[in-house]
């Protein structure tokens, strides 16, 4: 075989592994891109699920639906109010008795961050409530911490932070 034939033979042998490597690399990059898109979509779906759950929780609180709330609240959950901090049983009893009646929560802003099986939601609200017979309206940033347990999200913590009406949550 002459020199020209040897070069042609060498090019044919090099092109085949190079093409396979290129095709594999492109396929790998496409798979990575699609996986990232699916992961982002799933993450956004969880954020929306938590935002919807929080909204439903405010409705249950306004309706004094303590059965649904008791199911949502983790057995070891904590509730931080302006007047104190307590657990699930006391929070459910306070709502049941009307000692605090969460009449209406106007949600102005919501931010959700997901960390594996834990989600933290911050919402800026104006809360209209009846507290020991007195109607009150307060501005709060409420922090809610949820954790996935089996197939359900459970509320671990709900903390009311009193804020000015100009307070904003950074996105």
C-alpha cells in the first residue's frame, strides 16, 4: 500500500471512533439538559404545591376547620405568636374555641424554597383576626416550615413576625 492509501486508511479508522465519541457526547449533553429541565419543573411544582397548601391552611383557619388543621400540623409542630410559643394541641384548641379567630389573611407576597423533603414558605400578610373578643389587624411576615412525611406535607412550624406595611420579601 502506498503512502496515500495508508493516510486514507488511518483517516477512516480515526473518523469512526471520533464520530462515536461526538455522538455519545451530544447524546449525554442532551440527556443532561432534559434532566435539568425536568428537575426544575418538578421543583417549581413542589413550590406551587406548598404555596397552594399554605393558602388552603389560611382558609381552614378562617373557617375553624380544626380537623383538617390537626391533620396538617405535625404532632411536634410549634406556633410562634406575639404572645407566646406553643405546640399543636394548644394551637388547635385556640382555633376551636375562638380564642384567636383568624378571620381573613390577605396574602401580599409568597416565597417558597425547597430543600429536599423540607420546604420553607414566607408570606407577607395582613391578618384580620378576633383575639379574645377584640378585632385586630396586623401586618406579618409568616414563616411556615413543611416536611414531606410519606405522601403528605406536614407543617412543622408557623411563626408570625410583626412587620411594617412597607416590609418586603426579597425574591
